[in-house]
């Protein structure tokens, strides 16, 4: 493309005044809406013709939920650590479940580079089509997972809504994290290596492995705030422990973990900020970064 631009500039300079009559078309031949509809139809047809990844993901959520529910079956009033564990590892599962999509994202990215170069469509329609089916599918999978785990573990009655919402927002954020990493990485192997590194802060500073008040001050003042998993985990802990008369030491654990500063609803409102942040980062990478080898 750089050579073509140079040749066009040389031709325009050669024709002199006639160059003003030369019009270089740099727009897509179809509208953005038309591009989006076409790409959404293509993704839908591809999903229908290749249902195995969707089906495998669906049954994986069922299997893991039954597995966790069997291990943490009907937790008692003194099982505080066990409750924290199942909440934390549920969030971990929501994030890590999207890692397997990275190789497929690279295959689609190569096709996107070629078709964008041919002026077939732009970055925004492709970006929307890459997740528009993923969001409702994820919602169904998380709903099934959450329903099984919540009932089998015997969590507090009447608080399933915030529990489900926290898992769902975390799963959506994990999806966009994987898409952003795939768009920013030069190779598939690099993306697979970057994924666990990128989640290091998110997992380490979530407040389960090490309680937030025990972190050194130079870490405590910033690291937990940039961990989206911390906000999701805190929302789940407050949802389960705060005001639960069956858990007499619930407020003690909330204080020990440093979760008393913000309420549940505030924590839930923070998670979408990270969702949109990573979604925007992925769109930026698709639009302005091109790793295609020439």
C-alpha cells in the first residue's frame, strides 16, 4: 500500500494541473450498515455450520458447575473459607474459559486484514460481528452455571441476581480481554503467552490469595483498583456475607479482606468500565495495528 501511494503521488505530479481532476477513491463501496449485516450473517452461518465449539462451551459450564457444586455441597454456617473459594474460582472459570478462543481469533484476524485491504469492510463492522453472538451465548452459559452452583452450594436465598450479574460481567470482560490480546499480539503464540501475564494483576490483587490490607502500601494504593476481578469478587463476597444472619462472622471477614469501603452495588457498577475499556482497546488495535506480513 505504501508503494501504491508513492506511485499515485508520482503520477499526480507528472500530470501537473490535470492532477486536480484525478479523484482517488478511498471509501468502502458499501455502507457501514450493509457491511455489518453481511458480516453478522456470515458469523451466524459459520456458527450454525460449526456448532461444536458452542456446544462444547455449553456442556463445559454444566460440567464445571456440577463439579464445584459437588465439592462445596450445601456449605455450612462455619464454612467461610469454602464460600470464598467457590466464589473466587467461579470468577476464574469465567475468565479462563475464553482463552481457547484466541487461536480462532487469529484465523479470523488474517481474513480481516485481507478483506479490509480489498475494501470489503472496515474495522468497526468486523469488531461488532466478532462478539454480537458471543454475548447472548455467554449469558445463557453463565445463567446455567450460576443456577447450578448457587443451589448446590446453598448460598444465601434471594441474592441470586447480583451473583449472576457479577459472573456475567466478569465473563464479558474476559471475552474482550482475549479479543484485545489477540488484536495486539503479533503471533498466536505470543497472545497465548501474554494472556496469563495480563491476568496476573487481576488475579493476584483480587483480594483472595492475599487480603488487600496485607499488601505493602506501594501496592495497596493502586493495584487492587485496576483489577476488575477484585471488584467482581468483592461484590460476590458482600452479596453473600453482608447482612447474612446465618454467617455470624461475615462482617469480620469483610473487614479482614478490606471490603468494607464500598458496597455491593458500587462494585458492580465498576466492572462495566473495564468491559468497555478492553472492548475499546480491541477495536483500536484492529483499526490502527496491522501485523500482516507482506
